């Protein structure tokens, strides 16, 4: 489908980056995104939704806006830590593109996969393309996808992740191999629609988005990605997360 | 109707059919009555064990096939250094 933007690709891609204490990571992820978009001649913008980080993330965002342009790096802060789901809703108010990319700002999601997401989206006119750590080919198949995988996970982390995905897959049958991943490309109206009906928070939020997408009849493709666990800072996964995840699956099972 | 309701509906039908057969209100076609009785008695356990095996196999296979990607890590480290050097020359504060 043709877009209405004045680039070879005719579309504009808006990245929504929710941040909290990411002053170390933000400049690098913006640099990587800018490089990817420029090399592929795509029209782009990055909406930084910062939850009033005390470490000066916003100051860095302003410096980046000076370098790349205020139309490219758009800072839209919020008053405090209000959660991931509402960060996307907040960011969506300022999106000017027709596609939205959501990803983590800690470079566990590498922007180099975005062109593959876009190619798959175009080839099959998909509503959503999601990154997956668990597949070696894309779905639908394309020859240019390389096998996905993870770096920096110990055995326990792998087991929990595999178990969690197996549980969700068996109970909810969402048709997507990586439910807890959060590196995705959405058509703007599709993201707006799904996010308004999504109620969960935390880990379950990303999973609910996929389950809702399927229930609403949207088409979803998958591209294998390599996932390098946070280099700076800790990623959190404890007993509390596992319990709330299991509860989340139950809620989705009984409501969607 | 949520997925839970659909699953519950199918499960109810299956359980009722199983119980009716177990207590001889329905007969099993094409199988000798005595053999059918022996099979029916252990069928739930057989299903349970099968599902358990499938789960273990599924998770085990998933663990085994989950790739390690040290090359992606090395590439990323290089890019981070490159990015920081470039951003410094452009006047962005990087730690």
C-alpha cells in the first residue's frame, strides 16, 4: 500500500522509546536508529517518552535533538513513572508517521532488524511485524532472515523464558513464537486500536497485545532477531514477575 | 465468548461422552467390548502422561535450539564505541 510521505518508501516510521534512567543508552540507541534509517532512505522520528528520570536522560535527549533535528528526536516527558502501556499511549499522541516501531532503549533490540521488518510488512501487507528470539526463519518465509537467538542468558533465564512461552502458547494459542518480546512494527491505526482494548501491565502487556491482535483479526509476521541482554543495568526477572505473568495468562484465557 | 468458555464447552462434551461410554450407556464401535473396557479405564492417565511428555519434550527442544549469539554481542560492542566517538565530536555528552 502506498503511503503519502515524500521518500522512496512513501512511509514514515515513528519509534516510540519509553525511557527511565537511560542516559547512558539513549545516545547510542538514537545513533544506531539514525544510521539505520538514513542508510535505508527512510523517513523517521523518535518520540522519547521519559518518565522524569533523575539521571538527566532528558538533558541528553535535548542534546540529541540539537544534533539530529527537533523533528527527528522529539522529547515528550511525563511527570513520573507511570508504566509502559501508558507510555505508548502518551507517545502515540505525538506520532506523525504512519507506522510505529516499539522497542527497548537498552539495545537488547538492535535497529539493524528494522529494514527486515519493513520488507516483510510490505511483501505481505501485514498489520504487525514482531521480532522473535526463538525462530530461525521469518514467518511468512523470506530468504534474507538470519536465525535469531540470545546473548547473556544463563540456564535459569532460558528455562523460565521457554517455560513461560510454552505455557502461554498452550493456553492462549496466539500463533506468535515470542510473546514477551517487545520489538515490533505496527501500522499506526492498528496500534491505536489494540492499545485501547489492552488492560494488562508489565510483562503481560506485550503478550496481551499479540493475543488481542489475533482475536481482532490483524495479520502478524515474525522476523528472527538477536537479543543481547542489557549491557548497562539489570534486567529484572524474579518470583514476583513469574507469578504476575501466570496470573496474566489466566486473565487473558478467561477474557479474550 | 472467551477462549476459556470455548475450551470448557469442548471439554464438557468430551468428558460426558467418556463417562457415558465408561458406564456402558454408549458402546465403542469396531472394538471388542472387553478390550474397550480395559482401554477406557486407563485412557485419562494415558492422556495425562502423553501431555506431560509432550510438554517436557517441547520445552527441552526449545532450550536446546535457543541459539547463543556472541557475534551479535561483539558487533554491538564495536558499534557502541563507534557511536560514542561520533557523538562526542557532535557535542553530545556520553559517559
